[in-house]
DNA sequence: AGTGCAACCCGAACGC
DNA sequence: TGCGTTCGGGTTGCAC
């Protein structure tokens, strides 16, 4: 999941977890617990009340009354699903958290890449898992000016830069492809070669594809589910990612490896040289 | 600084 | 149908 999916998980779980207390937890795969050691992690969850849910980039933050925050990163296939009654764990369930009132939270991740942390809330800005994250693309700090300055001093290809979480926090492979198509930019264009007009288009496109993704409750290509185990709808609106033809000009979408990632773009609307014709 | 690659894991898709 | 190969919604670390 990328930013829109994590935001959807946050919203769907916030409704279910508001004011509830964690009464215990069982770890089935200790590799999923990044910090602290599994025993302390479980002990630290007990009797903590949920204060609220936040999101930072692709991380979900569950603030607890114990002045600590449960931090979740889903990587490729992670899910966090609320069950109103105790439920038998689905395959690949690595952690079950019990809630007062009989509910449960199941962390499920077939690929075992996802991780959880229990971290002092006040220290999250310092040395925690969020320490190196860049700007939030849907908040005020993500300005056109910020993009202009940062891209202007990098010679690398634009797409891998969009995926750099220390620059912009939350874009992943799907929404990076979508934003570049919406902006009419070739994914391999050097960042410092973007014109002011292109930077403006890219800035607007990033905000737009993320907002649209949130509006459609995220993209379910295969694994993604929200906090109520419901699939998203944004896959029906994708422009280039894993699509056969460009919705603008009808040209066949091209697929290429850029920065080690499968990249989809329209050879007609996203030319290496100009783009839209500024 | 930029780029490529292996590693972490597993299931699904693909090729024959 | 069956089997081996490739690939991937992500991130990190390391070598060149």
C-alpha cells in the first residue's frame, strides 16, 4: 500500500478503534516486530487505550495512552484488519491484538515484509522509524517551490526520485506512474531538466492522483484491503499503471524498467523531450 | 551523486 | 496438467 491506501486504512480503523483499550496480543511471527523485542512489545500494548490514529507517509500511527505509538509499515502485502468478535486467524497472520469489548486487530502479511514498532510518541520526530521521511505531499509544506529547489539540484531520473521517501513521503510505484502520466512527463527525464511549467504540472498531478486514490478508497491490484477487509476501487481509474492503452490518445502503454521498478508510460503523451509543449 | 543489485519472503503469473 | 522461472503495491545496504 501507498499513501492513499494507508490513509484509507487509517480512516476505516479510526471508527472501530476510537476509545478502545488493547487488552493483550499474540505474536505468531516474531520477525514482524521491529522494536522492541516481542515480549516487551506485547507487554507494552496491554491496557493501553487508543488515543487516535495518524498517518505519516506510508506509515500508520496508532497513538496509545501509555505515551507510546504503535507504528505499522505494510510494505507490499501487509494488512491490518478489525474483527468485531474473536476470529480464527487467516493464513499469514503474524499478530493478533485483543481489544476490550471482544474485538480484535489482525496483522496479516503473506510476504512477511511488513513491520511494527512500539515507540515513545514524543520521540517519533527524532530517531524512530519516521526519522528520515521527507515532506507530506498532501500538506502545506509540499509546495511547488520545494519541488523546484529539490529537483533542481538532482540529476537523477525523475521517477526514482518520486519514490525516494526521504524526499516525498508516501508515493509508491503506482501513484508515481500515474502522476507522471498526468503531468505528461517521461519517467526517465532528469529531474534538473524540468521546466517551471513541468514542475507546476507535476506538483499538481501528485496532489491530484493521491486525492483521487483516497477518494476511491485506494487501489486493489491484488492484496490491498482496508481496515474492514474491503478492497479499494481506484484500480478502475488508473491511467497507465498496468493498463493496455492510454486514456488520452489511445496509444499502447509501454512498460520499462526504470530505477529497478516496472514503469508504465504512454510513449505519445510522455515524450523524453518536451512533454506537453510548454 | 547516481545506479545497479542482492536481500528480505511468498504467491501468482508465465512459459514450455 | 505439471513444473521451473520470473516478477512484484517496498525498503535497506552495499559495491562500483
